[in-house]
C-alpha cells in the first residue's frame, strides 16, 4: 500500500480519474494526497470539487492540503454563502447581477456557481470544506520525514528549532505565503533540513525549468524538495509535455498519467537555440536526478 502525492489538477477531472484508476490498477489500497489547486483553469472545476468534498477526509484514502486557488476565494465564497441565494433567486437574477458575481474571480469559478445554480447553502458547504483543510500535512514513512504543502513553508513558520507552528495557529500571512510562495527550481527546503517538502504550485513547464530539459514537465527534485506539479491543465493550451504526476512516498517512485518517451518530447524543438546556448553557458552544477539519488539514500539509513 503506497502514499501518492498528486500534483495540481486544476479542473482536469477526467484526467484525474484516469490517473487514479491507473494507480489503483497496480495498488488497490493506494492513498492519495492532493497538493491543492483542484479548481480553476480547467473545464471541470465543480466536478473536481465535488469529488474532493465527497472523498477527502483528514486521515482517509484521499487527503488534501489547500492551494492558492482555493485559499484566494474564501472571503468571496463566504459572502456568497451569506446572500441566501436559492435556485429560484438565481434563475430570476438579472444579467448585470450575474455578471457582477462572475467577476469576483478571474477564473470563472463564481460564474460557474451562478451557471450551475449553486445555492448559498451549498456554497457554505464548500466554504466549510476549504476552511477544514490543512496548510500542511506531515508524514513519517520508512523513517523519512515528509511535509506536503501547496507551495513552500518559510522559516518564520517555525515555533522552535525543527518544529513548525501547528496548522491551527498559523496566522493569515503565513497561510498566504504557504500557498503562494515561489522559490527558484534548485532551492532546497531550508526551513527543515531533515525533512522532504513535497509541493506543487509552479508547473515544471514554467520558463525557469527550461534550463533542465531532462526534467521539463516531470517531477522535479531539488535537495530536499520535490515539485509534483507537471501542469496537466496546460495540455489544453498546447503544451505537449503537460502531465499529471504523483510521487510515492514509500520509495520516491514517479507516476505519470502520460508515459511519453523523453526523446519524443525533446525532439519537438521546444527549446530555441538561444535557450540552448544559454543552457550551455550556464554550466550549472545542479542535477535534479542527483538530488533524487541523494534523497533515496535517506531510505537506506
Ligand atoms: Mn498554485
């Protein structure tokens, strides 16, 4: 039985179900932990949200930490839940009011609440679900300490050496930064040096990853940090390398929805010659694969 930490899904519900079934085929008691950002950008945010609300439990087969796309909607969702919207009142809403609600966020989430006639009572359930989520989950597996969070956890979230402030005592600034922070691809998880941080948030399709073509669109290992966001939703925007990925905590085995051979991807001339030149001039010492090998040694201790 394995623990699979799954990258950002962003409304790609069908891809998620295919990926889950692919993993369950080889491990029928698999446990899944989402790194957050289940909604927005993709077409099926509400379906994905519905799946999460039905299945995610704090110690269940499906677990989850909150992402910035959930976090940033909390306040407006609370307002929505207090407006006493019913199916009837939404049906009778004038177009201007619908537009005002749909403009609450730039990804169309609130627009789809109106479109699907989501009542205030239902919105309150969504709000309560998101409020119940942790900002980080700690796991100790085979003697290795893991922390799962959406983006990063800075040192000011420590309450003492090697000890993070418990979820319920994090302040709003800390919560904001845990779901939003972006650090350079190579940076380790300096906050807790003896712990591996597993996170999403910055797809490994981002420009900053182009200098590591062998890991472009794949799970990225940096010292004691693992980025599992392979940007599945950007498949719909023409990124051939976009993928849905999970890492198995028991042995750091990588799992992908699409097992595209690397040569095929790299042959696509994704990288301009200018970029190639920059890469050659960089002559960086950094190797993500070497980072992975070093992390694997932790299991042998
Ligand atoms: Mn994010």
